[in-house]
C-alpha cells in the first residue's frame, strides 16, 4: 500500500478497506492484472433501512466467521464544538465508555466477557464512532450496550466520572505532545484554517477548555448530539437483514429522536500570501513542510489529488524519492499525501534534510521538484502503479468486517459523509479513470496557491502543548483519530422507512450469550521444496490474495554485538534492488503488480514478506525470490541507507519510549546476551557508520540460507499450486557447505539489582516508566496460565493496574504489563506513561498493587471469569483475516506447538482455577527485584524518586 493511502487511513480514511467481490481474472505471468479488474473486485453488498426515530441501519452479510461487527457513527466531531468548548466531542467519547443507566459498570467489562475483538471508540473533526466485533451469539448484548448508551446514558454520568475522564484525556494530550513532532497537529490546522473555521482547533482540545467542562455542559452535549436521527448503525458479518431488523427495532426502537443538527458553515480556505514559520523540537534532523488546504472528500478532485501525491511522494518510486533521496541524496526521506475530511482537507509535502546538507538548499530542491511535477504531470505508468498499489491495499482489507478500517467503516463513512454507503465505489471509479491530463490539472489548481512552509529544526522546544489546542490557537492533524484503548447535517434515508421502532426492550439484565461457535482454525498443510525448505500452508479464499512469509532463524539476536544494527542495515539495503533490478526498477516492479515485498526482523526471526494479488502471484513470487536470493548490495545505495538508519537512530534517541527500552533491555539481560540489545535492532551509531558492503553481504550469506528457512503461505491458492510456484522460484537454491550459524543463549543473565535509572528529558509533561525483570520461562513453555495472570494484573484495559492509574486516579492515558514473545528467556515488563508530577506516586501505586496481587488479594472469581470467557470467546474473531492466520502458523512453528494448538486453547482456559493462576503469578512476578527506567524532566521527577527508597542513577541511553 503506498504511503499516501496508509497515512490517509491513520487520519480518517476516505476510501476504506472493503469487502470481496468477483474473483479476479488470471493475469498473464508477465502482465499485472488490469486496474479495472481490481476495481471490480472491491464490493460490499448491503441492505439498508431506517427506524421511525431516524436511526439509519446498514447491513452487510459475510458468513466466513461467526462474528458480527457493530459500528455506530454519530455525526458530531470537533468541528461542531463552539468556542470555549474545544475537546468536548472527544471528552464525551471517553465518558461513553464509563457505563450507562442499565449497565452501570465499565463498558469494556461485558464486551470482554463475550470475547469481543476490535472494540474501541474514536473522535475526529467530523464524527465520533464506537465499534466492536462480537461472536454472533453475543450480538444482542452488543446492541443492548450500544442502545443503552445512546438512549439511557445521562443518569449514569456523574461528576466523579467527568473529573476522572478529564484527567485521562489531559494525559492523552500530554502523551501526544511529549513525542517528537507532537505539536505538529496544532501547527498545521491552526495555520491552514483561520480562526473561526470549524477545522481550526484541535480535536484533543485545550487544557483550559477541558478544565472548564461542567456536568451540565456534558449532559447538554449528549442531549444535543446523540439522538438516533444523528447516527448510522452498521452491522457487518454473520447476520442477514431480516434478523437485523428484528434486533435493531427491539433495542433501538424506543429511543426518541434528538434535535436536528445544523452543519457548521465551512469553506476551503486559501492563504492570502505565502506563510513561513520555524519551530524547534527534539528531533534528529531538520524537516521541511509545504502545506495547503484542499477540498473535502465529496469533491470530484479529491481522488485525483491523492493520485497526484502518490506519484509525487507516496510511492516508493515517487518523483521526490527518486530525485532527492536516490539520485542526488540531499534528503534522508520524503513524502507527500492528500487527506480529505468531509468539508475540507490538507495536502502535505515533506523532506527530512540529510545530515550536513544546508536546509535552504533542500528547500529549494523541494520547491523545484514540486514545480517540475506540476509542469510535466504524471505519466500513465506512474498512475497505473499508484492505482495498483492503492487497490491492493483496499483488497488487503477485504476480510475485516469491522475495527478501525474494515467493511463496516467503508459503509458508515459513505452513509455519514456522502449519503451513500457505496460511495467507496465512486472513489474507486474516479481512481480507475484518472488520466495524466486530469491529475496534472487538478494538482496545478491546488498547489499553485500560496503555501504554508513550516521548518522543524532540532533544538529545545520554546513552548509545550499545555496552552495549545483551543479554538483560537489550536489545530489538529495526523492524530485526528483519538483511540481510547491501548499504540454533520441530517442525512436522507438510504432505503425506504420500514416502519420499525416502538418495541420496548427488557433492560433489567444483560442479554444472555447463546450458541457460541468454537474456533475452526484452517487446516494446516505441509510440503517440502526440492531443496528441503518446508512449506506451511493454510487455504483462505475470502479474497483473491496470497500472503507469504519466508522466515529465517536469525533475528536481531543474530547481530554481532561488536556491530549492532548490522541486520537492520542489511534489510534496508536489500530494499534497494537486486543484481538485475536497480533501486528504482525494483520499486516500480512491485508497484505494477500491486505487491508488497519487504524485510523485517524481531528478536528471533528475519522475515521476508509478500502480499500478492492472486492473478499476480507467480511474477510476485519470482520478484520475492530475486529480492531474497540476489540482493545487489550496491555500495552507492549503502551510503544512502546508512544515512537513513543514522537518522532513525537519532529519532529513537529523542523518543521517550524508545529511550526507555534502549536503557532497560541491556540492563535486564546483560550486554553480551543475544537479547541484551536495543530492541528496535537499529544498533548504535558507531557500528552503523563503520559497516561495510562486504560485512552486510557476509551477514546475508551466513544467515539468509535455505537450510535456515521456512516458508509460510496463507491465501487463495492450493498447496500443490503454490509449491510448484515456490519450487520454480526457490527450489534450486542450495545451502552453503559451511555449518549453520548459532546464537548463544547460554550466556548467563545477571542477577537483578533493583534501582531506578533516570534519563533526563527536560520540559517533558509526562514521564515514561519502564520496569522489568527476566523470568524463568521460555517462549516454548506452556504459558497460558501465566499470561492470564499478567492480563489480570496489568495486561489488558480492565486490569488492576490500568484501572487504578487511568480509571481511578486519572494520572495516565493507559498503563500495561507484558510478557515478551521471544523464543528463549522471556522478560516481564511494565510500561507506564504518567503525568510528570505523579511519577513517584505512580511507582508507589505499582508496588502497592503488585504486593497486594501477589499477597492476600489474589485473583478474584470475577477476574478469572472475565479472563477465561474473553480468552475463549475471542478465538474465532482473532483469526478473521489471512494475516491473523499467517501469524498463527508462524507462532506454531516458532514455539514447536502442535498443529491443533489454537483449537485446544479453549479447553486450556476453561480448566484454569484461581489458585493455579495465583501460584503462577507468585512464582514469577515480584516487586522487590525490578529495575526501573524513568525518562522525564529530572528537575521535576528526581525529588519524587528520591523518596522511594531505591538507589537512583542518572544515565544516558547508548547511542
């Protein structure tokens, strides 16, 4: 998927991931599938009806799994907020999860009990949505919960809940502001949209406005905006329209209409003259931006603008990449994207300056390349590649019924923004029919206007975000979606009024969960290639795609400790071409096929992945094999990717979460252990700067070899067919005569030395706390009981630790504990981003909660029931997509599990008893041998830490 599409989805997708339609015709081996055929493959059949109270309901039937996505979208976002009430839409979204009149507890409790997946809520400039995917037998419970908070909320909203969620939202704001570029969201919208424009202020709002929110304000917001006539409900999955009509009428039919909502007046502004601004931030290198406001998503020019930005700076082979990163590397990275919201949007072009190059020179080059693109326009081949990449990304999401970007999202967006649930088809048709002449004209129309030029310069911030985000001085960008769980005018009817909707539902108790289906994991098939490589296969035919992962027993643990970062550098250099295809030709070949090919690593594995459209599978596998087996390791390209990795390292050293991880892991495992390295795999600057082409080629020949490989395939093919194709691509690859390399996990792990390691990060509004220990367990052990204990203490949203620091204290946006997923010795790690003035108190709470959990306040019956029910019932929804199944296959192989492992999990969970869970926790977790890392403002934090009774050492992260 090209960068412009990925970024668009992160904001508020205009063309969403949608559902499968007709099978694609088989393309010739040498030719990619035609764009028109790809467009035809994107189809979501639906039926729609409207209740008497105005609630619009859209139903999509998809029987591939026993789950239903429930998605409720309200036409109210931050653009509807009056001056002085910024942040209300998002604050109210938080309150919607804190219980309703007939279900007064936390909203996530009954959802976890039924095994819901993909459940959350988000707010952006245009709307607020709430969604969950539930087992079919739990649909009534989901509809009860959604309808109860739509029609029966106000009696459950209290001052205590408001005060708590106000604190949570303010910590969410601090958490976003605390990251590099965290204030960018204010800069973009505040400067592109004038004061008074509905898109001028930030969705997160200002601290002052959040502080001023009263209980009466909040209740008025609900009464004014949360009526059923201001909402769209989408049900997608294992359901038909007749069932939907009965259930929706029962649960939503008695909710009265709300007021009619007037749309705020909007326009697409144009700056009166070019505007330039410079700001400083803790960033690795100077970043240059050029920005414009553009039309909204219903404008016919929205899609051509996205296409233009894909060609200019979205594709790997984009004009800016080729000119400024590859051929004359004055920048380490470039990008361009166009993102349209309902009434307007943003177009952004950016370049990160290469170390040692004058930013003014890069700015001149950036402007010159934009001008050159406007003068020449895109070629037909560039548009084909942009369209193929875009459509492959769309088809990749065809399997998801809900969540952040599934079929329910596409239907809801079309209905809410365009009065047409099938509006995605309009956009795809525009994409398929876009011509070079049209795209050139549209790009010239919008980019020839005055630009906002923003320069981000490395340095200490001159201001934070505490006073930003309001209607007068605030704005909102890439984080326009505000997820709540741990990283509009009235529309006409879609269909005829069905005369439904006066039944009175029984709300005296939660509906029973009935007829739950067990997980039916796809059958696992196995074969071997001519050279002995094992193929692990599962058939999935929901969409015409195939996912392939070629996994090698290497990973970051294979990095030589004298040259950390070698593998990351090797993988980056492999992306830059093969012996027969240079960097640009390789990028173009992938894009023409709509294929995604890339390399990645974790602690234990090095993985080369392919996402392919079924008709393009054979040429895509040929390209994958060339990529893996014949990397060019071009010395000239090495200097470019070296500069990029050094820049990523600098960025990591400015990110508080990354800093904490870089400090903690070597301390826990010891610097010589394979896991005792910075977990990102980026290594250290000295090693990366010294790495040679021969060193990278040697690492490749040592670790990327057929006798260390396993190939995983999931998708719309057969084992026989894909084995034949894999044999053609990999079967003649012979292992070298040298012995297989080894990783040395026998190295002793140091005895824990409890202490606090403090990294000073001045002016940080939050502190990042990491704490951890190495536990006496390996990834291949039976860990279901221990992982359940972790979930109960700190591993999920309803855990004790999160409910304390987030939902009770309001000191954090969210805290978690986790057990690593490595093959050898595992670590237990606690992660807590907290407001700076509560750093010491948060550690006290952690130690108190943990001591109680491991002492006389062990697992309760309610906690065990919730954990077991959730773990069992979420299994069918956990393997909804081919990507999910591929991950399952890889885990089975990595940890030596039986092929029926996932289908036996339900019995394992159901057999758990509280004493067993308590015993596992007490044998493994502890509060007296943890090492803490705190990244924060030492002037604020250190006096708090000095009171905790642990040694405090001020350290710097290794660079």
